[in-house]
C-alpha cells in the first residue's frame, strides 16, 4: 500500500509498505476525473505500490482539504460527510523519532494522564487509581491482517489502516462492526462538560479545539481523530492530523488555527524526549524483540501490542528504505533545544503559525519603537511646559510598551521556537 500526500501538484512524500515490482508512471485510470485536475504523471516521483490507500490534495488557495475527493467511507462514515466541507482541516509536524514509535504512541490511550499530565483537559474518571487519573481501559481487537486492524474501545472504534493511518472515531466504518454502543454506556463513559472538551481520546488537540459545545444528546455528536504517520528517515517521521466532527464548530470560524496549535505543540513536546529515548531502547534489543524491552500486560495495551505484531509480521519490523538508509542506525541525539525545536518542525510548514510568527515579531518591534519614541518625546519636551499628569502618562506608556515587547518576545520564543517540558515540575 502507498500513501500519497500531494501539495498541488507537487508530491510531498510517498511511502511504500509492501514489496512489488509494479511501477506507477501516471495516475491510475480508475481514479475520479476530479483528481486529474490537480495532478499528472509529471508531478509524481516514481514509487512502488501494491494498492493505493488514498490521495490527499491540498488547496493552496483555500488552505483546506478538498474533502470531496476522498473515497466514500474510507476514513469516516457516510453520515458525517455533510459536515466535512470545511471541518476537515489538517495540521502537521516533524517528529525526531521513528515511524513505529510515533504510531504506537498515538494508539496508546493509557499514557495520556501521565505523559500529558496537566496539558489535556479530560473528564474525571469514576474509577481513579492514582493522582494523575489513570483508570482501567478495555480495548478489544476485532481483526488483524496485512491491511491493518480494527478495535473496539469504551467510547468508540479504532482503525489502523496500513501502513500510515490511525483513525479513532465514535462511528465505525461501513464494513466493520455496526453494533453501536448503547446510549447509557456512552453517557456513562463519555461525559461532556459544556465550555470544555473532556473526551477520553489520545488526541493532540482535544483540550483546545472544542471550547464551546452545543447542548444536545451526546449520541448525536460524531467525531473522528485521524493521524497520518509518515516515515521520513531513521529516527525521523512526519505527523499529519485532523479532527473532523459535527459539533462545536463555531469556534473554528472565529479563532485562527495558530491559537489551537499552541496547545497541540505543547502536547506533542511533552513526551517527545521520552519517545526519543524509547526508540533507542527498542533498537538496542532489536525492533522484532520489542516485548523484551518493555512490559505491557494490560488490556489498555492491546492496540500497541497489535500494531507491533502487524509491524513485525508484514513489515519485517522495519521500514523498507530501498537501500537509502541503514535502519539499524539512528542519528545522534541533538542538544535539547534542537531536539525540541518547534520552528523547523512545525511553524515553517504551517501557513497560519508562520504568518502569526511574522506579524507578532513585527508587533514586538513596533512596541520597542514606541517605547523609545516616548522616551524621546520626554527628552524633547523637557524644556516645554507639560503637566505632571501628561508626563506621568508618557512615562507609564513607555514602560508598558517596553514591558509588553519583552513579554511578547518571550511568548514568541516559547510558542514558535522552543518550549521545554519538565515532568518533574508538573
């Protein structure tokens, strides 16, 4: 299978999972005509494939996904499609660890109360076994084959669509188990506090994106979390995520995307170093012997265990780099500030964050100029009669402008460049 991510019409990345000798030189004839508007054979690098999973085209004009080109029912149920004309917005980031470590981390709901403690607003569990809010989780894997696997969780459904997509949703895909969770269980297991999101999802942004939720039966609220995990090189991967839903949508029309990305990046960074170390521990034992490097006996580990089984059985416990990289070698650990670098991993590739970074830097300079200008006004008008009140106002304005510029400089650095996260201080 292969995942193509296109940016009109240049191929951004491709990933081949299974081995085959078939070489694509043009778009397959079975694809809809609408796809051919965006890409052609000359815009694609050569790659191997066994089956095309799906193709994402990104509109540089409207800054949103062209959702109508998706095969119906592949990532979301048909009942959700009317809501996805603009809700299907994506974000992305480069991660300094392996593809398999990225995938298993997104699949693991048990780590959220610990690795992201204090960062994600989640509902308080009825059964709390420790300070962080951990609780027993029941996950049942229904099917596992070369195309991925399907599982049931307390609140909904989970899919790994090999080789790159992990989908968690309140709704099953059409070919899967259609038995819906009873309304009583949904009500008991997934409480909604109005004004805050508190879903128990392994999500990168659930604590910030749903800030204003409309009242109504919870069973009518439908939501999917879709993560696309792409290997870039040994020790480096790319994450693209999106959060389609049919509720709490007004806030997305008001608040710019970069505001939501502040919280998302904090969550990404909070366990980044842990995962960076984890991949090295797994590599020491050998990826095929991952079970010797860690102990995961609980039901909440079902998705992680199943993914590792899939990865070992169908991918040989490694990404096939076609001789371009040695999968047994990882790049050396960089300095912490470089490891947690946010600008080149996200901001540079995000139009909203990049624009905010540019404008906030300009505003910082303006505040500094205003502060200096006000001091200059005081010096020039020293010999001119000026009331004490006016002088006080000018001095206060100069001090406030200078203080605001310093605060803004610190905010820009922590938001768009480097924000360390120390678990011991939380």
